[in-house]
C-alpha cells in the first residue's frame, strides 16, 4: 500500500484516484476550485482532501491539471525533490496541441519540477475510455505507456498502472517519448488503444528510432 497524492482530481486524476483507492492504496486528493466536488470525490473513494503541499509529500504524486495550470499547481505543491511524480498532462493550448520547439512535453514538465523523479503515464487515452476499460481481462487489457528516465520511479509507476487495472509498458525515456504525446496523428500511439500483444513491436521501433507499426484495430 502506498500513499498517493493527487494534484488535480478531475477526469483523469479522478479516475486514477478511484482506481488506486479500489486497489487498496491510501489516496489524498488536492487542488480544486470546486472544494465541494473534491470533498465528494474523497468521500466516494474513502480518501481524504489535502493541500497540494501535503499531496506533494505522498509516496507518489499524480499531476493531472490542464497544461496552462501546471505552473500554478507546481507552485501550490512546493518542492517535489525526491518525489516520484506521475504526469498525466498533455500540451494543449487554446489552439490545440502546442509546438514545444522539438522538446517533448515530458522534458518541458520534468524541467519544471527539478529534483522530482519524473514519470509520464495515463495521458494517451480519453478519461471516459480509461474509466470504462479499467480492469479488463487479458488479452483485452489496455496498455498505459510509461516514459521516464529514472528506472526505480518507472518501476513504481508501472506497479501502480497495473494496480489501476491496465497493462504498463515501459516505452521510452523523457526525450524520446514523442509518440505518446499529443496530438493524435499517424505514426503515434497517442489517442490509440493498444493491448499487450501489440506493444513490444512499438517499443522496439521507438528504441530503434524507426517508425512504429500500423495502429492495431481491435
Ligand atoms: N480528459 C481526457 O480525456 C484526458 C486524457 C488524457 C490526458 N489528459 C490530460 O490530463 C490533464 C487533466 O485533464 P482532465 O481532463 O482530467 O482535466 P479536468 O477534468 O479539467 O481536471 C483538472 C483538475 O484540476 C483542478 N483545477 C484546479 N485549479 C484549476 C484551474 N485553475 N483550472 C482548471 N482546473 C483546475 C480541477 O478542479 P476544479 O475544476 O474544481 O478547479 C480538476 O480537478 C490535462 O493535462 C489533460 O491534457 C486528459
């Protein structure tokens, strides 16, 4: 059992909170304008409402706010040194996916939280799909890709992805995970359902710097 601090418990963060609470983790939720909604979620999952600075001291911190709110959320969280962070965010602005000048969104965010043990996951599938598809039986179980440079943090995130009811797949490091980032497009896994049987070939292609195989159809 781990203590999980959610910063931004909306569609995605709320689903992660629910899934991990169901799996027996202690979940605290934080950072909302609608405090009553946050309290209702905490009551529903048997968790607690906390300040972002408390969530930031949990064993694992889940950051799940809109791209434009990340700096505010990190300011409210305070230092994340040594913390394992799971970033679920995507780089959307008013006009759609943002151009980050060749940098991955993971790299941009990892640099916004120096000292954190950064991982990225739960970001490629819609919140409704993630909620509906959790806990499927093999072989239909759905992949949640993981990007990280810190092997131990990656392993912890993988275990939590699994606890949440998905297949965890170690895809790439922070700088070569563009295929799991927005926007949805040909040649990327972002926005697409994958199952374990189709994941290895994607990982091999990404490691080789080659185009990934065609998107599977289920
Ligand atoms: N939705 C999806 O299908 C999906 C899929 C994959 C990844 N993502 C990514 O995951 C991240 C979270 O997305 P989401 O859909 O879960 O967002 P969301 O439902 O809007 O949740 C955002 C959370 O942050 C809180 N928050 C606190 N201050 C806020 C502020 N100033 N403005 C907006 N929200 C604030 C919101 O609570 P209050 O509203 O009470 O303030 C809410 O709990 C985003 O980066 C998104 O790109 C989303």
